[in-house]
C-alpha cells in the first residue's frame, strides 16, 4: 500500500521522461494521458488515506534517520487531491490551448516544451507533499522552481523572459535561505526527518539556533510563496506566461511552499509558535489582502489584475496562522482546528477559482487580441460561457454562499470570533468586498453592449474547461465535510499542546 | 501635451519596473544591503559558535555502522548512492530539467542547428588533442575510485563535460551530429535507469531503491557508470546550447 506514494511521484516523472525523450508531433496526447493517470491516481491515494489513515514508505529500506521516509497524512492527501483535480483540468486546458491552428501550424514549440516540464513539475509537487525529509524537500523545492521558470519562458516572449529571470533569482535566494535553515536544524537535532525533528523539538529547549533557523526557513519559503511584501516578482511572472501556465503557477505552485511552511511551523517549530508570531503574520496577511486587492483594482490589464488577486489570496492563507495558534483570551491551549481547516479549504477553492480566471483571461486574449480591460467590451455577448466562468470564479473568490470560498471564510471568521480576535474577521470581510470591486470592474466592461472589432472564436471545449473549474469552485462548498474529515485523518499537528497526538 | 497612447506606454513601463529599478537612492539601497549582510553574518557566526559547543554526533556513527550492508567502502558514496540514493536520483533530475529548460529557452529540441565556433589557434588545437583523451581516462579513474574513496559519477561526469566543452571550443563538437532523439536520450538515460532499477526492486516486494542484499555494489556501480555518461552529456549540451546568439529562431521553422 505504501508503494502508492512512490507511484504518485513516478507516474508523472515517467511521463516527463517519455514526452521529453520521444517528443513526437503528437506529444500532447501522451502528456494528457499521463496527466489523467497522475491526477486520478492522486485522487485515489487521497481517498485511501481518508479511509485507512496515514502511509509511510522507507525509501531504500533504511528508514529515518539514516534514510529518507515518504510520509502522507490527511494534509498531504488533501494537497495531493487538490493537485490531482486542478492538474487534470489544467492539463485538458493546455491540450486545447496549445492546439495547432487550423492550418496545422503554430504552438509546436510550446507543445513540445510544455508537457515534459509540466509533468516534471507535477512530480516535484507531489514529492513535496509526501516527502518527510528536510533536504529531500529542498530538492523538491528546487525542481518546482526550475520547472516553473522554464514554463514561463516557453512562449519565447521578451517580457516573459525578464519576469522569469527575476523569478529564478528570487527563487534561488529563497531556497538557499531555506537550505541554510535546514543545515542549522541538522546541527540541532542530528536528523533531517521532519517527524523525528518534531518529536525531538518537543523536548528541546528554545535556543538561538532554532530561532535563526526558523527565521531563515520562514523568509526563504515566504519569498517563494510571495507573501507581501516579498510578492514583487509574482505579478509579472504569473501574468506574462501562457494562460495554462499562469493557471498552474497561481493555483498550485505557490501553494507548495506554503504547505512546507505549515509542516515546519506546526511540526518542528511548534514551541516557537507564540501569539506574537501569529499576530505578526496576521499583519503581513492583512497587508497582502489589502495591498494586493488595491493593486488588482488599479490594473488596466486582466491578467495583471488576476495575478495581483493571487497576491491578495495568499494573504488569506497566512491568516490561518493567528487563527490556529491559541490566542490569549481563549480558554484552551489546543490549536484551533477550525481556523486551520478554513485556511486549507481556502487553498482548494482558490486553486479552482484562480485557474478558471486565468483560463478565462487566456480565452479573452485568444479571441479579442489582448487583455486590456477597455477591450473587454462586448465580452458577455461574444463569450457568454467564459464570462459566466469568470463571474462564478469571482463569486468563489469573494466568498459568497454557497461557494467553496464561502465555507472557507465562514470557518475562518468563526475561528476569529471564538478566539476573541474579531479584527481578523473584519479583514476577511473587507477583503471580500475589495475582491468584489475588481471582479465587477471586469464584468462592467464585459456587459457593455458593444461589438468587439476583431473577434475570433476560441475553441468551445476550452471554454467548457474554464467553466468546469469555476463550477467546481462553487460546488465544493456542498462537500466540505468530506474534505475536513480528510484533513483530520492523521493529524498535521504532531506536537499540538493539548491536542491529539502523533503516531 | 501627452496623448493617450503616450500615457498608456508610460503606464506599461511603470508596470514593468521593479521597486529596485524605481529606487533612485541607489546609495541607500547599498547601505541597506551592506548593513543587512553584516548583521546576518554576525547572527550566523553566533549560531556557528553555539553549534560548535554541542556534542559531536549526527548520523556519522550510524552511517559508518551500516557501511558493511551498503556495499561500498566509502561512507560518502554510501550516503549518496545507498542511504540517500533518492536525493542523488533527483539531483540527476535537476540536470535533466536544466536541459529541458535550455531547450524551452532556445525553442528547439536538438542541437544540430547550433552555429559552429571558429577553429581555435594551433596551441589550443594541439592541447585539446592531448587533453581530451586524458580527461576521458581521468573520468574512468574517478568513477572507479568512487567505490572506496572520494570521487564518483558527478566528478567523472564533470570531467567528461569539460572535455566536451574543450571539443566545442575547437569546433570539433561531435554533438551537432547527434540527432535530437539520441541527445535527449543520453541526457535522460541515467535518470530513467535509476528510476527503473528502483521500481524493479519495488516490484520484487522491496522498498523503492532497496538493493537486494549482497548485490548493492554491482547495482551502485552500474548506476554510477550510466550517471557519469548522462552528467557529461547534460553539461556538454548545456555548454553548447547556451550559445548567446539566437540561433534557433532563424534556423528553426516555426511549423511542425
């Protein structure tokens, strides 16, 4: 059973090798087949973990601390499933987006470059969710960054090259900072295994080494997650890529380093998770939500707007920190699971909604030439499905019922009020309002009754993929219970004070 | 009077600039960086001092104790190719990914279109003829040495890559003769072999990359041998493919 974890990495990796090596004209078909296999396998693993509990696989048969362990609990399963679901749909979109034109030309290089890189990236993402070894995770982070950079430049556009170069430098700095922190952790605990470290750290005294390594790891991974004010590289990088690439960068890639932060914070550094630490990150998250949303409102191009919206929504993810860490006023010392699951659920709903939005923006560029907001006039008439998809995704991002975004916000606001931190509830509500402003800005142009001058019909199936993503971000609100049960399978909190304990 | 088009252009340029580029106060930025680096250095020094005081340990003991089972005599090789073989496998993946990224940047899938470099002078040509065979020999030696002393596939592969670079500089690069399929196959070979070997063990009811007992040394040597070839090929391809001029866009027709 535990071999399934290895398979979750190997299937996309074999796909990457095959598509890279043979790379025939019909490479997209092979790539799509491997994507389907990878995604459905990941969903099956998540189901199996929800049913039977956590999985452990000792690579090489040595076992930690000498060897490397793969370990998956409910949180890993949730991330694998998110990747699987969104990954399949983005793969379908990429298959249609990079289709040859009517005369059989165009997109040939993009197609040949995209599939090996994307499957490699997927494999590295899955590795990040199932590996339990701090150095192995460093390699996963490196692979994710490198594949992400390469995916941005496949269009060969100049602005994409500039943005990708900046992303590469920032990503390298981030992962080096992480590596330095990991080296200190090894000096402190003499192991690289996250679970062993978590056990040891429960007994260890707080030391300078731990605090410095916490700072280095946090800053390194925050840079890669693009938390305000370290977000400056994200909007150009995410908006200049081809639409399916923008979608998977915003929906999946930034979430991987966020997941790592959660693992390290609530596992290894649980003693350092003080109220102040949580409040500081709450302030950063607030700045991200307000700053990112205001920037999104000021943009004049659709893709830049959607990219700044990602900056804002990364803020919501970090808001789970003050909501999970027990606040002064609360009578219990346990982690607040409502705040935690709300944040994680937001991750899923944002992944679905944001990929729908980026695909909608890509369809707009395909059919109307560019994505200036002024150019969107008449979009609702010409592209009703795409406009509908964009609007539905907007509903989920705003957090209106019954969307997934609503459920996530509901849990987070509940956690904020229960723990006596009403100010975070206000931030969540204001963020929702600001989101509404930029979504309606787009819709206002879209519904103007003007016939766009240069209109070219996009592939209808591509519109349906965007719509499916948007609909999913809406209807997951009805199935939230299953997702929360899955998160509780194998608690992510190994050292929860007063909470349930690890294996 | 700025026209609407001018304003749009200015807005676009403002979008494209970063906080660094707009910062007029380059001096303040440098001061900030300098002070920051200085403080970081002090903190790191304090951490180092604190870590030195700890009792020595780590996994050295455990790594040495299991050396007999690992099938190699050198503890470093044992860590790289047995205890933490997955890390090494994925590092080979980083090289493959780098070559993929190079191809994505050049918008091509082979190196047959790379323009040749002018032939070097007499000294360079003669030196290359002497050095390249020696480097290949040296690579083989490093590979063999890796089983019982520092050395191994990465060092040997680096030497092969350097030999390739020398050949390239004297315009005798055989790589241009390889078609895309062969070149990409050579680069991806060790990564694929490593995965398939690990998978084979897993299908025989062991863990992924858990060598059958007593056979570890043979498998490790096989992996190292293939890894050396792939690393050499990847480094060579990166050196040749990172040609600064845009050679692919003009030579490569933008069709299928």
